[in-house]
C-alpha cells in the first residue's frame, strides 16, 4: 500500500502537471484568438466585442467574450455579411490542445448579402477549428434546437430546425494574392419546421435539406477598410470570375424528393444568372396535394403532370424521377424551356 506521503506527492504532481497544461492551453487560446482577429481585420472584416473573462480550469482553457459582432466578406459574397451573438465561449481542452472550440450563446443575428436579417437562438451552436493550419483553412459547425425568423417580424420562432451541420474549407486568403480563391461549404439540415401561418400542402416539416457549394472568388478584395461598395464590389466579383457551383442539393419534403446541381453567377445587370439540372421524384403526388390544398388550380396541376410525363425519366434511390433542366436568365426561371416564375431583382 502506498504511503500517504506518496499519494499526496502524486496528487500534487498531477495538479502541477494539469496546471502547466492549462497554462499552455491558455497561451495557445489567447495567441490564436488574437491572431485570428488581426488576420480578419487585415482582410477587410470588422470584429468587435465587449468584455472578456478567462476560466475553464482544470480541464480546459476558456475565454468568454461578450457581444461579439463580425462583418465583411464582400470579396466572397457581393454585399457582404454580418453575424453577431450575445456571447461566444472560446475554449481549448487540455486533452485536445490543437482544436479550438467556439460556442455561441444567446440571441444571434445573421445577414447574407441583401437577404433579410435573420434572428435566431439555438440550444447548441458549436464550431470546431484546427489551431494548426496549412495552405487551406476550415472547420465544422453544428447547431441543434434552432428557432428563428426574420428580425423584427414579430415572429421569432417562425422556423425551427432540429439539427444543422456545416463543413467549410477555404484557401488561406493573402491580401497580395493574384489568383482567385476557392471556398467549399457543405450544409445539411434535418427536420425543418415551417411557420404555422397558412397551409402547407406537403406538410409543415421538411425532413431533410442540404447542398454542397463551391465558391470561386476573384483576387480583388472589398473597398478600403472593408467598406461596403455593393454594386462596384458585385461588378468586380463578376468580372474577376466569381461563380457559385451548387452540388448534391437534396430535398425531401413529404412525397417530394429533389436532387439538383447548378452553376450561378451575375449577368451584365448584376443580377443572378445560371443553369442547372434537377431530378424530381414524387412530383405527381406533390401536384395533387397542392391542388387539393387550393395552392394551384386543378387544371394547372393536370397540365403540369402531362408536361412532366414527356420529360426524361431516370431511376433514383427514391424511385423513378423526371430530369428537368432549368435556366435563370433576365430574372426569369425557365424549366424545360418554359418560363415558370420571376425572380425579384437585387437592388444594389
């Protein structure tokens, strides 16, 4: 049996070792957050916060940052984007000191390009980033129990998402780089609950929704000090070869299944334009449900089903599907050469 003095010595050694590891993790956390903030601001992003508090001992080094706000990204998305959260807890565990964990808490806001501002909360919102990175940088983001809606709409829980996962990867951005950069993004969502306002002929729950995106961005950056120039940034993005390629788009909503791919850019009027192909299964049942709910006229449903019957049929894991080529030109979406709907112009 070990003596009490030996046990006490082992305990003291364990505490000292853990404290040393915690100090190393704290140093790495402080160094990585400061470096990231400096790099982001050097590339035209704005980063602000209000107050910091260290903690996490003995198993992790943690830094709680209040009222975090990040804006910019006009190089990647014309019009840029903004995100903010009440708090962000950055942490590095003693067991895994090379992985940075970021947990966003409280109310969050997100704006992408000229889309409406979104306000949301999540039961869990955690990003994981490697602290040692090479030519490319990336990470993962996992959210659960998300509820939100358009900011200021008075309906803060219009949409609810059971689970949302994001995988992202991008070239390390160099201010002096001349070659276009490439960013990759994969998004998967499960159990998307739609607002209970109105009637949803296919049901109020989208079972699954996701896509992979490859974004090619030109070497030209945003305006001075990250200033949003909107139209001029959009023109530079287009003229420099900016494109968005959607791959592996998938939707399962009631009887309807969609698998699609597309390539998008901006036309001479700085409006979205592109083309793609979709494989649609369960279209007949979906059209019948829409007609029964009064969303479309029964005659239109019959006409659409007749048109789909002459389209190319393919076999998919969900059964037979029709292949539909689509085109977005001059703010009009055409399917199989037939104009279907208008897309509102972006007012830069």
